[in-house]
């Protein structure tokens, strides 16, 4: 008979999902075991199965919750009456804030791209990613028609923006070692990147 290693709190389900995210990030969906998640959460397997019948259900909930918040925030950043420049700055700022608060998210996605792409794509299609891409493309094309920015493929611009924001979090251990950064210094650099990335993106499309 297993034993509970931590006192359960009202937020047990959230506790389990947070533990599952950490395990999925380290091991990927295929290699992660329910036992690993129970141990990470500090509970026994019986209690884990009470909340979640399967690893698939847990993974789907973790993924949709994380990605849903991620892209819904991006859509909000692109809406409103602010100028194009302000929207881009707000988008980048919100993206980096989200990444700083969820630093394991990029690695989580990269692991699933490598080991479980079909499941990842299926889950992606149920998030706001499609809505965000369409909103971004509509905004960029509108600015091109108005003559405010260079003619540019919105998809290329979006790839640049995402890569400049996300890559440092994927390479975080390497960057921290090379640059001799602790966690606080790394996060400070990521906050500084808000202005650096915005300036770079806007300069690249300036007429």
C-alpha cells in the first residue's frame, strides 16, 4: 500500500497538474509514467488515479491550459485602438512575461515536437494558436496596405518574433553557463529583451 508523502491541500488537482508538467518537460509524454508524476506531486498512485484516470488526460489538460493562456494573451495584445508599434511592443512584452512565469514551457513543447509530434499538433489545433496567427497576419497586412511598413511576409515576421523570444528559454542552461548568470540575472536579461526585440522587429519593417 502506497503512502501519501505530502499533506493534501484544496488545490490538489492543480498540484498534480504542475507536477505533471514538470515530469512531461523532463521526460516527454512517452517516457513519463504515472508513478513519476505521483512521486513528483508527493501523493500516492491511488490518489493520482482518483483525479486523473490516464496519462493522456493529464497531458491534454496541461497542454491546453498552458497554450490556451499563452495564445489568448497574444490575441488580446493585438486588439484595441493602439498604434501598430504599441501593439507589437505589448505583444512582445506579454510573451516574455508569460515565458518568465512558465520557463519550462518552451522545452516542454520542443520535447513533444521531437518525440510525439502527432499528439502535439492535435492539441495545438484545439488552442488559440490559429486565431492568433490570423489576427497577426491581418494586422501586418493592414499596415502594409496603408503604406506604414515594408512589404513583408507576416509568417516570416512572426517566426522572427517568436524565435527571438522563445529561443533563450530553450537554451537557458547553456546561456546561464556561458554568461555566468544566476536565475535572477537571467530573468533580468529576459525583461531587457522586451525593448531589444521590439526595436529589432520594428526596424526590420520600417520604410
